[in-house]
C-alpha cells in the first residue's frame, strides 16, 4: 500500500467523523413537528367540543328559567332584589339583561347572548347584570353595604365574626340547610331551584328563605303575565 493511498483513506475517515449525522437529526425534528401537529389538532378539537357542549346546556337562548334567590344578612332577610332589565355588566348601557329581576325574588333567566346561556347562567351573572357582586369572601348587594369575611354580625344580641355562606334546595322538599362549598357566584342554578346566600357566623343555622315556595308557584313575567 502506497503512502498516497494511506493518506487518502485517513482523510476520508476524518471527513466522515466531522460530518453531522443528519439522519438522526432529521428524525428528531420530524418527531417534534409531529407532536406539535397532534397537540394543535387536539386543542382545536377540545375547544370545539367545549363550545358545542356549552351551547347545548340549558338554559339555551330562547328558553326561560326561574330560580329564587334569598339573602340573609346577620339574621335578617333582605327584601327581594330590585327590578332591573338592563345589563349593568354590559358595555352598552341599554343592553337587555338576559338574567334579570322583576322584584319578585326570582332570577328570571331567558338568555339573549351566549355569555348568559348554559354554564354561564350563574348566580354571579345575575348579580353582575344587576350591578352587584358576590364571592366566597364578600358580597355587596342591594342593601348598599359591603360584607367581608371576618366582619362582625350581631345575632341574638351577640357580636361574632361572620362569613359568606350559601345553601340550595327545591320547593316542597325538606330544606337541609347544609352549607355548600366553593364560590356561590359561580353556581349554575337549576330551573325551579332555591338559592340562599347568608352572611352569618360559622356554624349558624341556614334557614330556608321565606316566601320562596310561593314565588316559584306563582311566577309572572313581564307586565304581570302569568308564566305558562
């Protein structure tokens, strides 16, 4: 073997050692691209599925639901939510409220927009459209006072720190008075349901709102029309 041949072979080996292994790199890149595509398709499908599910959940646009809302502050029931039919939460000051009040204690729910329909038909949505607010830590309703967890209530002549609590039930059925967990504003009420919000000391009895059964049994819509 000549020196020239040996030198040529060594140069060829060095060249191979320096050359990038493109096959492996291409395979890795293809795997990454494929994963991105799969994730993208899955996200699009999930988004479409979620939107479809939300659109199919009652109350839909065109349906009409009613639920009762009672509020107890320091042992005293507030009067019914005042009448309102304009959406205080909308940018348009004259927008109609799809979840509104006729002053009868009921949350009249016939959504005009997807933001009021399906899973968005919540106690908090009703209150926001009326210009009020509620959370698991505070509430500012039509009594014009902010009640925050830790503020004191005088109940039966005794001052105690109080908290926002809530319970639900149905007319004609035993009222459990069981305190629910979570944010009451996010609660999606059901047609014919009673929702009660309280600002009371922990461990207090959570009574059923008086007049709730009668209100749901004698529903009237606009202009005093009986609901059919």
